[in-house]
C-alpha cells in the first residue's frame, strides 16, 4: 500500500509554536504528531511513503528521516512558492500513485484512537470491493454542521456533498477525520497545476459525474489539536487514558509510544494531573502541576513552577520559570 501524508500546512492556529516546528513535528505525549498519524495505519504494510512539504521543509525532512515509519521507501514532494492544498498537493505527487486502485492519503497531524486496531485494513478491503473512487473515514460528532463541515450521505453512506449546509437528499452528516482511500481515477479531477481541495473540488466533481464516493463510519476517539487550548486539553485526556484502566484508547496510545517513542517514558502523578517524562529528560527541584510532558533530552532547571506544560525534545526551561498552559520547544 502506498501512503501520502499531508505535511505542508503552516499550522497558523497553533502559532507561535509552529514558527519553530511544523505541526507534524510538535510533540504530543512525547511523540511527534506525525507518529500518531502513522500509528493509525496499524500494521498496514507501507510500500512508498510520500510526504508533501511547504512550511519549514527541512524540519519535515528531518522528522521523517528520524521516525521509524517502516515504509520500504520514503519520498518528499516539496511545494515551493505556493501551498497547493490537499488536491493540488496530491496532484503534484501523482507519479507515485498512478496505477494504484487504492492508496491512502491522510493528514500528518491527526490523533485518532480507533476502537478496532485493524480498521484500516477493513476499510481498504471495503473500498476495493465497492470499486469506489474514494472512501472517506468518518465518525459521529455533535459539532458537524456547526464547528465542522460535514460529509453528507444518503442512507447507504454514499457521499452527496460536503460543507456545513445540508445537502439535498442527504440523511446523515458525518465528521471526516482526515483519512481517505483513493483510486488513481481521482487524478482525472485534479488540475495538473495549482491549488485545489480534494473534497470540495476533485471529489465533488467526481460525484457529479456519477462516480462512487463513500463514507466509512467507524468508532473512535478523535482529538482536535489545531489550537493551544485544544492541544493541551487533548494531552490531558490522553494522559488520563494512559493512567487509567485498560480501554481501547489506552491500548492505542501505549502502542504508539512503543512504536514511535525514541526512548522509554515514565508515567507519574502530579499535583492535579499526570506527567509523562522521557527517560533522558532532567527535572530539577521544581513544582509541577496538572498535565506535564517532557521529551528526550528535555531539561527543567531548578526553581520552576509549571502548570499544564509540554517540554519538547532537547528543550530547556530556565531556572525560576513560572509558566502555565504553554509549550517549550
């Protein structure tokens, strides 16, 4: 299976942190967000892994060369001068996917904890059996149609359109989690050059031509991480999963840590929450409250008071720092 990860975005809602690191490289429970995206693919055998870049491309290259992605080959599609969007980015990389009746494209910064560990293999089998041009991974979400645009379907999960506004004939709106299985016929609907959106441009045109685009509902826990508040709330919830009883969320997170952490991590209680600290991280005599994560080589010097703080790999928190609801990268 060939896979494309979309990693070109500028992460504007997560600034100023994404001025230092592109969002796929931001650590979430000590693992770069891109590792969580790859983890969702489970044990899927990856032939070619293609990653597009635009913002901080050197950091993206370094990230994927250092991740244990397990693909047979790694390729980059560097976008220069203009960010091309999900459709245009795929179009630029089309040579890697021509001849594929099924390949996966997904965002490189998703936190998706599926209830079924092998859900992607099941979805790919379904996609091939149905001969879809696209199969979109979707879930129920109460904010579809308000906070999020929806994938609007008929009673058989055939996609009729996209957006916050209901589509004529639709009986259900689903939340798209940023993962899709595509056939190379999709390139007939992607311009040879320039920016485009895979849903609102390419797949909308394919639907109008009568081609089959289908939603594939599955049960999962999905987190919004696009802004600092949501990012820290998601971190808090995931540390509680790790510290709690056995659930599919805990099992998935433990699997991600085992596969993509560069070193062992230690889970412990804090004043009002939990911490996850990489083995090589150093914590001086400081007070830690709420949610706290420290990546490999992180240093927290003496006399700090930190509340809901993430410290990235090799980052240093100076002595006497008082900080709340923030990241050090």
